[in-house]
C-alpha cells in the first residue's frame, strides 16, 4: 500500500520504489515470492565469496554445483528480461505511447514502472499511464504470468537439485575452524616484520 501518488514523485523519489521492485521484491520481501528471491541472492553471495577465498562454494553443507548456479542466474535474470522486453515493445507501438499522460522521459518511466510492477508481483502503477487500454491489458497480463511462473521454474529446479545433493563432510578446500591457521598467520607476520625492520636498518645506515 502507498500513501501518496506515485506519478507525483520527483525523479529521485520515483527511482527508489522502481529500484526496489526491480531488485525482485527482495527488500523487504514481496508477498509470495520475496523469500526465494532473497535465497537466490544469498546463493550468489555464497558462491562469489567462496571463489574469492579459494574454497569450495557450499551452502548449508551442500556444494553449489554448475547446474545450481545456472538456475540461480536464470531466476535472477528472467524478470529483468521480461521488464525490458515489455518496455521495449511498448515504446515501439504508437497505440501504447498514445495513452501516456506525460510525454517525454517521465512517460518512459511510467511504462517501465508498469512492467516492473506486474513482473515483480507488486501491483502499483503511475496514474499518468492509461493501463485500461487494450495493449496494456494484454501486455501487462502476459508479463504478470511470465514473471510469476517463469521465475518459479528455475527456483523449483534449484530446490530439487539442492535436495538430492548429499551433505558434505569437511574437505581440504574448506575453511578451517581450528587455531592452527591463526598461529601460522601470526608467526608469518612476525617473520615479515623482523625482515622489514632489518631492511629499514640497512637502508637508513643503522646496520652495516
């Protein structure tokens, strides 16, 4: 629910709800699909973090396989693709642009907002766009169906893959939870510090 008219916002004010919708309704969780939208971003974060530290990407003790990341990428990209495709078609059809209440950049924002809203299961719209026209009734209806079900398909495939994946025990590539790594890191830092002090003494002439 909103307590103001979306079409009356200044550019920055309209950017915020538009951006939050285009994230996939993950802030703070859209009704129906917000939770598993969040989980897709969690898996991306876990995968990238695992690669950055040089360990096997895992989530809840299960490896993140190639198929899993393909489904994650598909789930994240399918909704933006629907939004951009619908908006591109709308701006190329004269009938779709003739029902704009505000021409120019704001009119484009109204179209983009409409497709972002329906594809992400939001339901709000800017009042300057006449969405009761034939084109927008059909186009936004199709975008709503595709955004709802095409988004769910890769998520269900990902869930099935994670269910059949066996939980792994500790592997050589996993992070260590012992104090051994801390000891070696501290010892190496002390060794480097001593060598740095020796080099500084030679450079300054304090040590012959």
